[in-house]
């Protein structure tokens, strides 16, 4: 199985609660990512959603 990078489930839950409550984050996620990182993530997400790729 391939090791995955990303956010912990606790981070996602906390962000979800903050979003529901209308709490704005201190930093935008794009502040820490290069335009190449964002473009690659969008391309990968698009392939998974629209390309019918199977998850590993």
C-alpha cells in the first residue's frame, strides 16, 4: 500500500467545524503551496473524479 500524504482526520474535523461556525483561518492554504502544487492537485483530483481512476 502506498503511503499517503495529507491532513489528519482531526485536522479535517476541526476545519469542518470552524467552517460551519464561520471561523476564518489565519492563513489561506494557498499561501503555503506553490502554483505548481495547486495545479498538480487540481489535475490529480480531476483525473480521479472525471477520469474514472481506481483508488489504490
